[in-house]
């Protein structure tokens, strides 16, 4: 299995570390759709009992990243085009309001950090790095909203759609378009234009949805 493993037999947060490792492997496409996740193999890789493995797999299932089937155990979950569109529509409803609430609270440090993500995004030539920077850009701005429940729900939605976003950025013109739109969002935030930032965020998400739909088909 393509999972970064550690000897965590003496670690109290073994389930969390296993969860993080498998989640990262799924998001980066290192574990393919339908790939089985056998408890005994994971326990052996991390040098733990099956108890923290079961806990980690349960959390992954709650995030929608894996599914469990009778006689097959846990496998990496897939995503239909209709489900992907629904997730984008959900994000287009929630994220504009989150950034609208965040703008008045944004410090210069937050805005500078978001701008640095934009610059690194524009310079980068590593498709996996694009995905990481795209996500970091959004979460950096949204963190100022002080809406922890909203952010938790959005994080789960991003986990579900992330592998497909990375593919869309790589196989279409999505990277250049996303970077232009990121800069526009930051500029609106710097000017304190919360409504404008919200509108740009909505257009950004729905544009990515349409681009992914074309790529998928």
C-alpha cells in the first residue's frame, strides 16, 4: 500500500495518525478508487493492533473517503459526476457566506499568507503542490471567519472532492484560471469588499464545477 507508515505502537493518538496518513494518500491519488484497505495490512504497517485501525477507518467512512461492503471490507470510495456537482453546489452556497463573515476580521498577516499561496501557485510546476496550495489559499482566508462548525463541514466536503480537483487542475486550464480568480478574491478582501469577495468566491467555485464537468465527460 502507498501509505507513509510509522511505528506508532506507543502513541496515544495512533488512530489519528493512521487517519491522517490514509486520508492524505486518498486525496493525493496514491490510493485509487476501489482499492481495498485491509485492517491487518494497515495494523502491520503501523505496528499497532486493529483497534486504532478500526477507529481510523470509521472516521474515514464518516468523511466519505471510504466505504464498507459486506465480504469486501473497506475500500476507497469513488465519486459520481452528479455527486461531485452536488458538492460544488453545496460549497457555492456555504463558502461565499464564510468569506463574507471573514473579510472584516482578516489581518494583514492573513492576507499576506493568502497572497503568498497565489504566488507559489503561479510559480509551481508540481500538480500535487497545486492542489495543496489551492486548499491552503481557501482555508487561510476562511479561518478568519470564526465559524468552526462551518469550517469543519467544508473541510469534509473538500476531502471528498479534492482528488478530482487535482485532476481538473492538471488536465485542463484550471490552474491558470484558478490563480487569476484567487488574486481577484484577495484584492477584494484587501479592499474590505466582503460582498465582492463572496460573489467572486461563488463564481470561482461554480466555474471549477463546470470545468470539472467538461473534463469528466
